[in-house]
């Protein structure tokens, strides 16, 4: 069991998921936390990573670092997405092995699964069909990280575990107007429509596709649970266990924002995949399920964005 005084390294503590893990650990009384910004520690630099692990000697690692982005970023910088994400986990995991880290938690992504995987998506569907082309370099990097974690367990007897989260949102999300994901994009659209008194908000497609979303705080709860309660070579999906239509999700955020204009859909634009949901039965069988707090989590994220609008929109 991870004790309150154990030294814990949270990689990627400034990002959406890493900052949620960091907050969760502090809230639960873990105070011996080690963090570094990307400027302080470039995880792509093997010598720097080796020096960090040798000097700090963390007992536990939550690895939420990475180069991330939306479709446009993946399309424009595919080399960066595969190189950065492969070399960061490879450097960190090898340094952790050499310095006898007690346990290492690696966060993958639901994009590792085939584009046309049956729904809901089981962990066993990994590598059974073709990936989505738009983020294939990122997905392959995440798959390589999973394989390295599990291969090290088999060869060296390390204690690495891998969680695959669904679509995330929350505090410290990316609200870039061209590069944000679903919930963040909706939050920004409704906030700016309200401020600018726009008569309507137009969304692509029919609004009927279904998506599963989960707050980063819920994922952080799962990370702590599995760090404390699981060891093994099975990857584990982390999600809400529920999905929602884009129209209903947009309506929830519209109501939270107080925007009084119309919500419209451009049915001439593509809907994309009609359903994307993870099968979370493995996680629930091991003892973790998400709390049904979607409305509360959406409200928290919306008000965090509105209170910090300038900060979020000048990050672009």
C-alpha cells in the first residue's frame, strides 16, 4: 500500500489529468509529492530523466505527461506526437526500473482501440483492427507505452499498471478554439455566445451521436484506487459507464451557462462516429466505479473556465 509519507512523482502535473491527480493526492493527505514542469525536466532527454530518478528516488509514479492535441494538431505534427510520447514513457519507465520504483501507473487513451471496434469497447479489442487515421501516431505511441509497461513486468518483475481513460474534461482543460475536445469546445462556445449575446450556437451534425465523458477528478479517483488496490498485466478501461447524445450534453452546458439563445445543428456537416463508449466492467469488477456527478462536474468545469477566461484563451 502507498503510505502517506511515500515519495510520489506526478509526471505532467500542470495538465488536465496530472493536475487532478496532484489535487487528489493532496486532498487525501499525501504530502511528499515531487513535480517538475517540462522546462525543469524535459522527459525527452534521457540523461536528465536518469539524473532526476537517481536523485529523487520516487517510490511511486503517476505518469500523465505527454504531447496532446486535437485533430488539427495530430494532422500537422504527427512526428512530434509519436516521437515525444514514445520517448517520454520509454525514458521514464527505464529510469524507474533502474531505480527500483515500487509501482508505476501509466495513463493511455481510448484512442488505442480500433476505429470500428464493437461498442462498448472492451480491453480485448486492442490491436484487432485498424486505428483511426487522424490520431494514429499518438495512438501507436500510447500502445507502445502499454507494451513496454507490460513487457517490463514480464521480464523484470516490475509493478507497472495501465489505465485507459475515456474522453476527459475539467479544470486545466485545453480550450483552444481550433484544438479543443468536445466538452471544452462546448463550454467555450456557450460562454462566448452568452457574453456576445449571439442569437444562436451552431454545432456540426445532427446532435444524435453518443459520447462518454468523464471529469479528470473522477479519473484521479480511479488512479489512486488502482495504485492502491491493483497489480497485474491487464489494461483497465476507465469511464463513466454511461454515454449521452451530443445534443443532450450541449443542452446541459447551455443551461449551466445561462445562455438564452437557440441551439442549432447543421445536419449538412458530418456526425462522425455515432457511438464511442468504453466497456468498464473490468474496472467495476475490481472495485471501482465512477460517481454519477456529470452535472456537478460540468458546472465546476464551466465556472472554472468563465472565472479564468483570459488565462485559458491566452494559452493558445
